[in-house]
């Protein structure tokens, strides 16, 4: 039986390897779409979460509000997002993906989504629930760590 130190070491290695694979995939998607990796990931978040303020995008990404402004400017010039009046507060704007953006992003992720669905289909319902729980917890951990590292600048 493995010691907890060995399991922790494997978990750290697994986490780093998964992180590297995800980053390299996103860099490839960004190149494919003609966007920087950061711009592409931000566009993906806007597409997934719907219209949001620059402050909300800053919190999700860990990017400073000033840098988010430049990022949104680039995405807007490229036709991927638009700024719209916030329906909750007309004094501020929300950033929304244009109709073209979801199609381009979806096309770039289509094969990955199909392959991931095939992997998950190989597990029974209980295992799928455990996988979903694990992935959600990893997303939460990664977001918390992103905030932690961003706050220490």
C-alpha cells in the first residue's frame, strides 16, 4: 500500500502534468483562432458564463482590471465581443460574445468535446458522478490558486 506522501507526490505530478497539457492545448487553440492564449481563454469564459462586467472577468481570470480593458479592446476589434449596457446598472457595461465568437470557439473545441464525452461514457453513472465532483473541485482549487497568486503581485 502506498504512503500518503507518495499519493501526495503523485497528485502533485498529475496536477502539474494536466495543467501543462491544458495550457498547451489552449495555446494551440489561440494560435488556431489568431488570438493570444490569454485572449482565447477569456473569450471562452465569456462564451461559457454569458455577458459579464470587466470586473467579473478580472475576478474569473486573475488578470488586473487595467489588463482586462486592453484584452476586451483586442477582442472587440477582432469582432469576438461587444460592450453592451448592463441591464442591472446602465452606468456600466457588460462584455458579451458576438454570434461569430461562439461558433469559432465551439469549432475549435468540437473534437476535444467528443473525445472527452467518449472517455466519460466508458464509466458507469456512479463513477461519472465522482469524476464530475473531482473536476468541479479541481476547477475551484485552480480558481482559488489563481486568485492567491494574482493577489501576491
